């Protein structure tokens, strides 16, 4: 029946169209916006389906299908760079069977050409692919992969990465390819800091790296913990660089020249050895300091690489193995509620594997807890004690619940009061976050106080988080107003040696006294009102001659200040109308903190150098 075939082609056509649109959309989010909406695994599965359909119906393949090209585009604002040697992507495989097919194909060519065949297995670093060009040993240009043929010139941004040598140990001409990434610990720390500053969090380390490298202002890039691993030579001058026809040797030489070369690399004589090396990376994956999204198998012999050649999109001499995601069914034992450093409630599920009675083993590690995001997620996922859930872990992704298999008797409900200080909790409008807004809550105290003393705020040198923690523990600080009463305990502090000997203690107490003279915009910043950072505080204090006037302002009046939206106005109003805060501000005022903005017009210098203290 001819009609049957046409029907199938029509169906395939529709599905291919849908898949392409979805993939284009997700690829745009991933490559160009650096904010993915789905896991890599889900993306890969969609891509695999598209490849399968194109294989079955080759007439549906178009030049611009994502299967035929790399996903990225060049961002507005960057110069374009035409890569002398294209930066290709790798073909992905998901089983050792497919890897053996790759080996059979390559081995056939090697034998026909009488070339030696060895493989190099490396970690596939999850970051952003980049080319670095050196002339006469000096770093002259760096570019992102872009679409593989044309990338973005990000030279200035790359210069902020300490592991990229500005000059090599030898004066040679060479272009290398590497992966810019952010280490796992650095990523966590960076997201913690962003959370404190109320900035949006990065979904994962790869996006953080991509977003940081593609900043139009390299000052921003410089503040991000970017790193790089070099994994290939793209182009070199044969007179000055001898590759000895081996990729593995080439990498060793790059290291001697001063490059940070991909640390996990194994030379294998057979495909079986290569498979062992891949399994080992999978088992050790947790101990790596960087995220990976698979392993790469490359032909070591460079002459053989030339013979094998490349397709329009991928080299025929390398392939990427993606580790399969793992799933286990677990039983929920408990849900821990904690207060984060920003006052946000965090929920952690504690569970076990019912088969073993122990933590679940996934991708080589034992897992007994997973984050439960927020109350909406808990409700949606039907999370409660005694419920059973599928736990899912793919590649470097943090373990997460995938689906509820057996519903609990009760879905967990967040407490109404703070588990740490007992004050009522606030759920913000339009967000899923529940917060404790009590500034004296012990969970947030060290952060609140350390922020108060920090550089942009009261700038009390020497009073950092470690010392703040010690003073809280010893009972000297219960809120930031207590900083200004530390001097009353001078002798005890010296005796206990909390700050140090006499000299250091007096030095810190003097710094505390000096901070009283700061302008009120700094004090306003230090109060840590949500959405009121350094710049907003300066802006606001242009409109008030002292802090007490701001404290009395109504919401509507605050909204009239340029750049102050309704949310920020509400945050400020609520802060100054909270009894605990009113008391703190009054204490600060009585301690002699400067509440008065300097006058804008010329002042006579009769009073210069004197501090005037107005007491109630």
C-alpha cells in the first residue's frame, strides 16, 4: 500500500518539524542565553530521536537542521572571529556497543593505511569551548566556538583567567583549543554569594561559565572564578613545535609550555582498555573538582586523524561517550527545614534505599539527601514522610526526585514560624520563597552582622565573619547594634583573647568608633534591607537630609524616588516599621552613629574636625 508510506512520511515530517523547533528553542537558551530549561539528558534524547527520523527519512534532512551544525550564534557586541581551523563538536554515543562500532570503523582505516592505532581517553569538561591563539609565544586572541566556523572575540575576557598564560615558555606560533569552566566548589560558593546579594542563581556551572565569559564588560568576567583546561592543538608551526605524531605527547608538550592541560588523560592500546578508562572516570567522577558531561575517546595518531578526516559537523577520529542517568526508588524518612543565610527556608529530604536499608548508590556515590527547593515543589511532587520517589542522577547533575511512585499519607507543610528563632515567617508575593525576616535571628545573625561591617557598608576593618561568629558564640553580639557596645567589655575581650592581645583589641575598637562617622547612606546599605544595595542607598539619601526622615517616609513618597519600584518601597517601609528594627535604629542613634547627610552647599569651617553628638 503506497498510501501507508506517504502517511508515515507525513507523520515523520510533522514530528521532525516539532522536534527542530523545540531543539532550536532549547539550544538558543543553552548556547546564547546561557540559561537551560531542560536537562542535557532530555535534550540529548530529543536530538537522538531527530537523528533517528532523519536517518529513516533522509529526504527530510536540511542544511540548517541542528543535527548538521553546532548550536551557538555570535552575540551582538562582540567582534566576529573566523576560525582558521573549525571548532567542531563531537558525535555523542550512549553505549559501549556504539563505541565498539566506532573502533571497528577506525581500525579498518588504520589497517588499510598501515597506521598504528591507539586511543586517548579524556574527561569531557562541561564548559564553553574556546580557541587561544599565540604568536611568537604571546597570547594574541581568544574566541568562543560560536557556530564552529565563526566565534566571538573574547580576548579581553580570557585575559582575566589566571590559568591562561600571557606568554609561553617558548616563542612559538600555535593555536590551541580548551574548555573554559567553573569548578564545582567555586560554583557553589559563587551561587551562595549571589543568593546573599539577592541575584538570580545560575542553573549550573556550565551556564555560569558561559555567561561569565560572554560578558560585554571584562571587569565582570574578572570577578568570576573562571578556569580553563586545554585539550587539543588546532594549528601549529612545524618548525617550532614537534608533535611527534601523537596527541598524548602533544598534550604533555603543551603542559611544558605553560598550559593548564586536561588533567585526566589515559593512553590506551585497545578499545577494551579505553572502555575500562571510561568506566574509571565514571566511578571517580565525584572526586573531580570540575563538572564533566562524559568522556572523550580520540585517536592518538595524528597522521591517522588526517586520513580519517571529518564530516561537515564532527571529526571522524573522536567520539563522546555520555554516561547513562541512573534511577533508584527511595523512601522518604524525614524532611529537614533549615534557615539559610538569607533567611530563606530550605528543605532537605532525607531518604534510604528500601532494598538495602542504606543510602542509595547512584553514579558511584552514596546519596541520602536531596534538596526539595520550596513549598510549591514539595506540593507538586507530593513529598511527605513515607512516600516513595524515583531518585534520578545524570552526569554531574545533583541528585533530584524525578517522580512520586507511592504517595505519602500527608504532604509536608512548611512550618508557620521560624524553626530557629520562632518569629512568624513571611511568604513573599509572586515567589515560592518563605523567609524569616527577623534581623536578630541566629541563623542569619553572622551574615547580617558580617554584612553590616563589610567594605560597602560600615567598613569596619578586621571585623570579618570568623570574628563575628566567635563574638556571637561568646554572647557579645545578638544584633548589629551590639557592635557599638563591645568597648564596654574591652578588658574581658582581651582576657579571653577573642580578638587578640591588647593591641589588636584596641585597634578593632578604634575602627568601630571611627565607623560612627560614616555617612548615613553607608549605614542604610549596612541595614541589609532587601533590594537596597550600595547604589540604591546613595540614590535614596540624595532625597533625605537624615536617616530618621527616611524612617518616617510613607510608601507612596518612597515610590516617587527615581528607580525605586513598589517592591523596594515596600521593603524599606516595612523595615522601618518593624518594632525590633525601630529599637535597633534607636540604639545605633544613641551610640552616636551619624544619621545626618553632609550638606550640599558650602559649610563654614568653624565646626570642621569636630563630631557633634545629638542625644535624645
